[in-house]
C-alpha cells in the first residue's frame, strides 16, 4: 500500500498541504507572511519539488483559509471582556474534528486545525 507521503502525481494544492501537515511540518505566520518549515528527511524530494512548484498556490490557500477565520474570530472579541474560546462554527465537538471549524484533523493530538490555530494566534497577538 502506498502511503500518503508517496502520493505525488496529480496532487491538488489542498492535498500537498495535507501531506505537509501529516509530516509534521510547521506552519507559521510571521509579520503577515506564511512560513512553512518542513521536517528533515520526512518528505520525499518529489513532495518538496511539488511544494516549491505550488508555493504561491499553497500560500494563497493558507491565506484564504486563515483570513475568514481571523475575521470570524475577531468579531467574537469584545473590548474589556475576557477572550472567549475562539471558534468559527458551532457543533463541531466530535472527536477527530477541529473544535473550531469542524474539518477533519490529521493528527489526533490536535484539537484545532492549523488554519484555526494560525487564526487564533494571530488574533491573540493583535490584542496583546
Ligand atoms: Zn479549524
């Protein structure tokens, strides 16, 4: 059986992103720029090539996914009130799904997806 990490041909941008997440890649927002740090030796050169090739699309996807979450979360913050648990949709408390937006999580140790964590980190850094 082929693993997800080996599946490169004809991959969509969203799939490349998923492979990155599953490999343990770190995704950060630094001064409005997205940075992807890939773990050494965990990704095939094919995947790394695809990542380079589709970098603008990957960044675009991430920015798009993070942007609407940031806007939704920002609207939940009231001045002089404690920051609530930032979630972008209701009724997504099932195991294996992001508690915030409800998309499936690649890692069991997470409770929020990367998009939602990036968005909430951005919000928290704004109000600090
Ligand atoms: Zn989420």
